[in-house]
């Protein structure tokens, strides 16, 4: 009887947690639908007080503030946005910012590359891997360029984007005024020529004297640079082992893209790659950690924190717990605590004990008591 009662209680608890999770997801879908439709009054009336607007849409990948930017020029608004429209957008943007929305947060990799308006219009808003501020600025620039082209053409009715441009400028001011402060990082202003010099050096095959073998082929580098950056690599390349004799380091568990990103950051502190992927970022982070390249690790931590979304949170979070700095852990914890999907997963008992602890959950999951003999 006790066993049956226990299993009945466990079943009820499991079903209750599942119902709670589905209810939370259902509410989230309703809120995003109202936001996308511009139904701001209804949105505010049903939104729970503690709901956080940090994060992205689970399907479209947009941030809530990018949705607001998109609403600054609805397709049916042929004559431009009225001041009432602008006032409503500013009001909801301020409300979202006060409830966790972050203008620095980027759209997920699953988002569309860009949004366009009209069949013949050249006005575009880049979305994928952009945040609300960069999307807004690019959209405003695109509008201005389209208006300038129209004014110099033979069109009877030139395009007029002035109302939309002003609306976007007002939104940008709201974003900047209420944006969370970015943590200061020790950086120096370097002339572009210096970066170009080191970028040319890392790609100059004729001067490479070390080969780093990856899963996608070998990548060249300079022994002096590697040795100065890493004591681990210095010991490997000066040892009597094969690495020292042949100046060849095997990294076949690493992709070529990850190695290239690692070397870009090592030499120049930047990368020319158009939006480094999560896989290359994780691979480069593993290399920097393995070889103890201290100045590259913070750059990769900031990159990975900027790529966070609900689909990769657990993966990046586990890396932060195992190998990350306190700043990296804090970034993961802050993002996770504001994500409805992560909170639902926590309530359902997901994630490792270490990651749960990082998120402030110290309670152990209930397990059956066992006797020791």
C-alpha cells in the first residue's frame, strides 16, 4: 500500500510539473502573439507581473525589441506612421525594457537573415545575429538610402520615409537611455593598420613554421607567436617529442573553423569571419583553455555569452560551470534567470546539479531513500 501511494504521489507531482510547464509555454506564446500583432493594451493587461522579456522568440528567433523595430513600419502603413503610432511604440518599448528586454541581445541563428518591405522596395532590416540597436540602425540607413535614390529618380511620387526614420530615431534614444550598462573590459584603441598587419601575418603561408592539424586539414602558424602566448605550446614545440621534432601539433578533434577563429583572436583580437558559429566558438574556447591562452579566453567567453538562446543554454552553461571564469558564470546565470524556458526546465528538474546551483537552485531533487549495509 505504501508503494502504491508513493507512486501515485510521484505521478501526480510529475503531471503537475508538466502541466505547469505547458501552461507557462502557452502564456509565452500568447504574449508574443499579442506583441507581434501590436496589441499593446491587451498585452499589458494579461502579462504576469513577474514575466521577463529577456530572451528571443522560440520560433522566429527575434528579440522583443526587434519586433518593436519591425512594427515601426507595418506593411499597411503606406502613408507613414502617425505620432500616436510612435507614442505607442515608445511606450511599449519602455515597458519591455523595464521588464527585462535587452537591446544588446542578438537574434538567434535560426532567425531570418533579414526582413524586407514591398516587392520593389530595397528597404531591409538585418535580423540574424543582430541585436535591436544594430537592426534599427541598419534599417534606418536603408530607408535613408532608398529615399535618396527615389529623390534622384524620375518617379512621379518619390518615396518618403521621414516619419519612419524619425520613429526609429526616437526608439533608438529609448533603447540607449534604458540599456543595461556593458561591463567595462580593459581594451586599448589600436590603429586599423596594426590589426591589418597581424591579420596578414597569420595568413601568410610562406612564413609559417608550425602546422596545426585539424579535422578539416592543417592550419599554419608561427612558433614564436604560439610560444609567447602559451607555455603549454612552448613546451610542446621545444620538446624531444614529435611536436618538437616536426613542429606539428595534432588537433584532429578540432574543426578547421574553430582553429582559424582561435588564431584570429590570438593574433589580432578580432575575426574577419561573418558571424562565428556556436560550434567554432566552443571549439576555439576548448583550445584556448587546453593551451592556457589567457588573453583569448575572455574574448571567447563574451562571444559565447552573446550567442545564448534557449536551445543552447544548457550546453554553454555546462562549459561555463566546468571551465569558465566568474564573469562568464555570472553572464550565464543572469541570462538563465530571465528566460521563461530555462525557468520552466528548472521547475521540471532539468540541468546538472552544478548548473542548477549556478542558477540559484540548491535543493536536491527528491530521490528514494536507500539503506547502506
